[in-house]
C-alpha cells in the first residue's frame, strides 16, 4: 500500500537478478543471468493463482523455486513494458500501461502470500529459510515499479487526461504517482544519490534498533518457585510460564519480558519489589542503563530521526511527520494534534480521578505507598475483582469456540447479507486443526470468498498471536477472488472438548474478523487497491475496531454464548458486568495512548532531544510520575523500526472513525432487525466493498453523509462535549 514508503522500506535501485558480473583476463565483464527454475503452474502448486493452494503438494523447495521464477518473470515482463513505454509512438492508455502490471503482479503476490503464511503456521527451519529467500527477491521486483522513469512519465500522462479513467483507475494512477515520488523518482544527480545512501543508512539503523531491543528483551528472565506468589495467575499464563508445561500448577515459573508474560506478571504479582524489578528491566531495555553500552539505542534514535528528516526534506517536506500525512486520512499534523489535544482535555480529568480512586483503594488494602507505574496494573486488577466479581475462567465456560463461530456468522449474515459454509472436508489444508469456510452473498447465492481458520497454538511451529491476512487479492482482469487466513493461538482443548475463549480471546477474534471482512468482501477490481491494500494507514483499524465494539453489545454476547456443559445462556447480570468491566479505567488507558501518539508526532516534528520530549509530554498526559529510570522510547519499535513512525496516532484516529460509524448502528437500534440491516448493507457497500479503491474521507461521507466528528467517541466512553458524564 502507499503507506509502505512512509514506513521507509529500502528500495534496491538495481535490477539485481540480472547484474551478477565476472571479469575475464582481458578486463571485460560478463553479465551472468540466473538459471530460471523449470517450475510451471502444472508442476508447482505455489504458482497456481486461480485455485486455492494445494498445501499437501507444497514444500519449502517449491516455495523457493516457484517464487523465484515468478519474480524473474515479473522483472522480465516489466522490463519489456518499460522498453515499449520509451517509444513515443506507443499508445499510452490505462489498459496498455497499468493492466499489464496487474497481470504479472497477481501470481507473484499470491505465491509470496502462500509462503508467508506457511512461514507463520509451519515455522520449521526449512519454511523460514524459504520465506527469507524469496521475500527480498519479490520485494525488489515489486519496487522496480516506483523506480522506472518511463513508467512514471507514462502514468503522469494518464493522470493529465482523466476523461477516460473511471474512479478506481484514477485512484490507481494517483497511488503510482505518489509511491514513485516518495521513492525519489523526481530527484536528480547528487540529491538522488544522497537519497539512496540515506535510505540505506536508515534501513541499517532500523535493523539495529530492532535487533538490540530483541536481544535485551531476551536477556532477562527470573525464576519464581513460590506457588503462593502465583496463585492468582490465569491458567493459560501459568502454562506459558511453567518449566513443566504438563504440570503448570507446579513451579518453577519463568518470568520474561515478552509482552504477554510481562503484562500478565505486573497484573497478578502481589509482591511490589518483584513487580519493580520486572518493570525496571522492561523499561530500561536497550538504554545506557545497561552494562553493555553496545546494546544501547540512545544514539540510534537520534540517527533514525535525522535520516527520516533528511529524506523528507529531500522530497520537499518540512519534516518527516508532514511527509507521513501524505498517506493518512488525517491529512495534516494540525488535524492530528487537534484530535489529540481535544481528547486530552476531556479524558485527562477523568484519568486523574481514576488514579486517585485507585490510590484510595490500594491504601485501604494495605498498599501504603504512592502508586507508581509498576503498581497500576496490579491494583486495577484487584479493584476490578471487587467491583465486578468476574472470574475469567468462569466467563470462558460460556464461550466454546463452535458456539462463538455460529453466533458470529449469524450476526454477520444479518448485518452484511452474507452466508457461511464449512467446506473443510473438501479443501486441502496445512494441518488437521484447520477449518475452511466459504462466504457467499445470501441474497444471490453467489460465491464471494474463502477463509481458513487455524485456531490453536502449536508452540515451536506456529507464530504466537492472532492475525487475519489476505491470501490472495481480488483482481477482475486476472479473474481471481479473494481468500484470507485467520490464525489464533488458543490453547488446545482436551480430546472431545471444545476450546473455551476468554474475553481477551473473543476480542481478538472479532477484531481480526473485522480485518477479514474488509479483505474478503471487497468489490474493487484491481489487486493493488482491493481489500485492505492502499487504505490510508490511520483508518486501517476501523472495521476491526467496529467489530470489537459490536462484541460488547448485550445482544452480541447473548448471541454467541452457550455454556459448554449445560447449554444455558449467560446470566444478564454477568453480561452487564463484562460490559462494565471493559470500561474500567478507560480514561487512564486513553491518555496513555494519547501520550504515545503525541510523543511519536513530536519526535518527528521537533529537533529537541528525544528524552527531553518524553519528559515534557509525559506529565501533560499521564497522572502518574515518570520514573527517572524510565527510558521507554529506547524500545519503542513501533515508531522507530517498525510500521508506525509518525503514525502511532492511527489507533486513536481509527477508534474515532469507528465510533462515529458505530453510532449509526446504535441509532438504528440492534433490536430493530430491518433498520440495522439497512445500516449494515450501507457499511458493506462502503467500508467493506470500497477498501483502498476510494479515499477514506469519501468512503466515510458515502456512509455517514458528513465529515467525521469526535462526539461519538466521547459518547462511547460515557462522556459529553463538556467533559462530563
């Protein structure tokens, strides 16, 4: 998507596969072309684009050879197209310039996605090697589009006369022009050279930042042998931390700085000194506080900021944050900061009250000290237990996976006029756990898409976490329909038992399914715009956030629950407790996210030292003191080495948009089936169907008939414009 350059991937400016050179004794050079793999779609399932992958036929070797051949074919055919475009007599139309690229990119992208998924779900050494082999080759091949001046000039011609372009074609033309410009296509001479050199340096420093954070994260561990210390930990957490996985109730247990373990430990550990020790280790990762100065990210942060600023200025922007806005719905730094400031002014007073109330609660329970950052998770958990009387294990008894899926499918069928069919028995899969579902239009019966569900954890083989990712994009000219992969890490249940989902796991399922709906229900005809591709980065989470909001409706919880033994529905009182508990200390959580978003923007606008920015912004947002040993920016991979530089605000922006969208469903009333179905159809026809084929601001206006506002977000939190209840 267009946001990829803002994330500063490095684009190789050479056609690398064709430039391996040897010099003979006479000083002459021979260009050695690679051996082209003999694979064809008939012999290699990875190369079959129009069918679902036949996973039983796929091997790591076929992933490498199939992906490599498709990359070589792509570069060869792109080169042939570029040669034609150099001819002034070549008639340049959308069909002659961009359609050919669609035809060669779809099969290569599909092969890459197949290998990527197998790397995640069958993560043996061989599949990891296969993906690491083809990923850079395919990335280099795809990036050639943005580096070709003849192609750029041809697309500029298309953009100059748009009378023959439809809306989707205009959007694709605009995407090509922006991507090429952000990749430096208009730079010449020394500026072009400096741009490329700076991208290389930035790529190296991003890698160093991520690597040092990873090393420091893995350096720390602490063994706990006391069962009393671990008595309040959830069963899943005990299993994850136990030395003996078959007996998670028997120690010792190992505490690490992996995010899920770290957060769980701070939430449930009653020993304050132990909490401090783990918190301090986490928040001093990759800092000068470590004994090994070679693992510090202090200077790397300065270098990354400088390189990103230099890149932006070479491209004509005042700073990197301004450049980032090119691919965001927000459009300007001013709009982002106005949103953050407006939210801060409303939420911070409530966050202050929440912390004061929590302080009183802790004092009444023996916590006779001023609450610090490492105390908040533990005491809010204790407070929540007393306020809501919820036991996560008891709640999970009402959410067996089959009942949850049945309810989720029924809700989506009613809202979006789609139907689901289990076709697992007729589909080739990569593991016996995997289920496969077809999605069809419930009005016409027409097939739309397919998705794979791989629900259970396989430690050592499958990547932990939850995600839903496109397996193949829609392309009308190539004749492909979309399919997706939904992966989760639920604990495997006992034989003849169903997996029971906690509220956190339910939230992950609904969240990821929101992504999947946008991937699968797209009606955009071009693969580079369909589904979630080319969607502005700050609205990429809108559909997933809306589905999470839907989960916490009483009617939804009632719909998906069924006690795994009795079959009874969850009591209304428990449903209400779940909903209320989800709002517990929500203002404090909000201001923390607002702080991270503000810090991210400021660090890419201001030239002030990054630690000074941290010290200045923290008290503006967060009603808990900043500890002098806290240097959390040194491990903030999201904004320094990963996908959210000058974009961390996207989480809150998407939440604002989804709240505004969800208010339309609420206004219709979930009890009014006809009215809410009409809103659902409008949502499907806009957010789910149009994806990246239409600018996000236009998609929103098509759905709501107006521009977005903050009111709905405040209402979702039980606040009004005056900051009151």
